[in-house]
């Protein structure tokens, strides 16, 4: 589907033209990049990151100067040119790196619906498989961790990886007892890159805060990201996450979790059953509208069930982490980036979300935001203005029926990142509590996927199932409720 640029107001277009530059800074802030070979040259890596940031900051400044005094259409055209050139630059640089820097680029590529089509096409290259490590290096990791060469440990081993991602790559193999498995092997040297890049991340978050979000707690955000990144690097933790989600979603009618093969899993090697299914691109191309509706609702309910009922959720809602099936069920593949609510975290965040979604009361929203640290006290901003801004990504839950779309994502992102628009004072006064970082990523990531699938339904009533004990609002909701009753009685 082609999205018309006419749907974007001029103020939103200007803000969105800055989106990739901001995203590049955020990507650097989240980086733990590593080359396909062992990391030995941190200076070169850091230099590339800083040059990318400097290039695009300069490009943005030039674009803004050129736009001064221009007519609206001319200004929008300049902004669009900036966005496209910046996206191409980001894709070219990040595509040569591994780690969360590349992962952040992947998130940008499917969340920033509001970028011009050419800019999206440039960033979409980040969703393709990255450059794999050599077969020798992969075999070395397997031998060191599992005590023998891949050909010895497995009955059959495929040297060429079937997927190469941000911190590891996947090989297909067969165990000695005949099971088809997927073996994820971590890139050697990735640990050596972590602390250095995270130090740079804190500097970049501080820069981002000083330029854009005056109230941003840069240190808190970086500390939260640092913890999640370190956890993601330890495949033993991912194996535990996988076992937890397997238990939480056991026999679920629509959500599937691959089975762990613990005897072939270590800190750098993770082995699970092999799952056949459609990629997101195949699913978008071949699935019927009804099947897309089912799969979209499954993705949404997977997140809601985990967040609201179990306090543990997958923080990486990327299309490449799913396998789609012809009946609308979905297999969830990656559990490296998982957030667990610590005591008091959800209790601190939930009043704000309840005030927005359940009460829909601007006064309550502001009071809850001040209490939880989203807003500094004494800001003096009209509660209705605050509500209009912070409720933007939650509009699906403020009305009885809602249809996700790319157009809605364009409008919503345009409003949220328009630092010069009508909500500029709100943006400047806002902080993002560290506890909210990963959940916010889930909200935007799931919204983006549902927008591409054009999922529609009674989302307010659906959410009330999870946050207020409401009755099932859809057929899938009824199936899930029956599944929960069966589990409680067993």
C-alpha cells in the first residue's frame, strides 16, 4: 500500500524529517556493535558511529537553513530530501555492523512509517539478513562451548547460516536422535565491544537530552539498557526465558513457543526445535485478510497476556522474530531481550496508563505522571494538552472500534516527535522512567506491525480483558479465556 505524503501536515513533515537523525543518535545510544569477525578495532567502530551522527546533524542543519522562508511545499520537499539521504546513510553504516546498533536500525526501519517511501526502502535493507561470520568461526564457537566440532555434536550440520542477525546467526542441524533444530551461534568478540559502546551511549543520551528532552534521565535510561543488553548476550538467560514462556503459553490455542534443546545450549550457543513457517514478508504477500486479522490479534494478545498477567515480556517486537502459519497462529522465536517487572515497577507505571486508558481523565493523567516521574512537578501545562499528547499511541483503546493503519502511524509519530509543534512544552517537560523504556518499545513495535497488517477490532474491550477482568471481546479472546480456565483446573 502506498501512503500519500499529503496525509502528513507540514509541521509533522518537518518533525519527521528529523526522525532518522534522532533515530541515528538513539541507535548509537543503544549500540553494542560487532563486526562479523572478532572485534579488534574499537577506534574504527567508534569513529564510524560519530561520523554518522555528525554527518546527519550537519545535513539536518543545512536542510533547516534552506527551508527558512520557503513555502510549505518547498519546506516539505527539503525535509523529505533530508530524510531520504539520511536513511540511506544510516542503512549503509548500520548494515555493516552487528549488535543492538543494527537492531535499533531494524526497529527504525519498520516503526518509522511516516518517513518517505524511498527512505523506508533504504532502511528496509536492515531487515534482511546481515553478513554472516565464516563457517570456521561458527564451528570454533560450537567446539569451545559444546566440546566438539559441529559435525561431531550434531548428526547433520549446515555450514551456511539460514539467518544472520544482530549478535548471532542461526544454522540448521539435526541432532543424533533425529530432531530438526535451529542452532543460534553468537558472534565471537561481541562481549569485548559492549562496555565501550555503552560508555558512548551515555554520552549520546546526554547530548540527546540536552538538545531535545530537557527532563530526560539519561543515566537511568542507559542503566536500564545496559542491564537488558548484558542479559541478551548470555544465551543461558535466553534459554531460561524460553522455558518461562514455554510454561506461560503451554498449549495456547494460537501462540507457539519452540522447544529448547538444553543439552546443546550454552552461554554462546542456543539450540531449539526447527520451526517452519512464513516470514513476515511472505505472510503479508500471501495471507488472506482474515488470516492477517487473526495473526495480528495473536501478536497483540501475546504481549498483553505477558505484560499484564505475568510481568514478563519480550521487548523485541520485530517482524523477523516471528514465524506465521496458515491458520493465523504465530511462533515466537527470540527471547533474548526480555523484561521482568521488578517489585514496584509495574505498580509505579500502571496508574498513569490506567488514567489514560480506563479513566480517560486529563487531571488524573497529570497527577499520575507527576507521581511516577513522567512529568516534573510545577510544569504548569494544561492537563488537556498533556492528555492529547500522551494518549496519542493509545487511541485504539479510547474508542469502541479501531483499525490500525500506516496512515494512523504517520499521524501519531508526526505528533509525538514534533518538537516545534503544539505539544512542544509537553515534550520538553517529559521524562521517560527507566522502567518504561522496554514497554514503550513494545507499544510502538506492536502498533507498527498491526498497522502494516491493518488489523481492526474492539481493542478497548479487548484491553479491558487484561487490565479490568472484562469478558472476552472476540473469538480469539474467548479461546484464550477457555485455555486459561483449563489451565487453572488442571
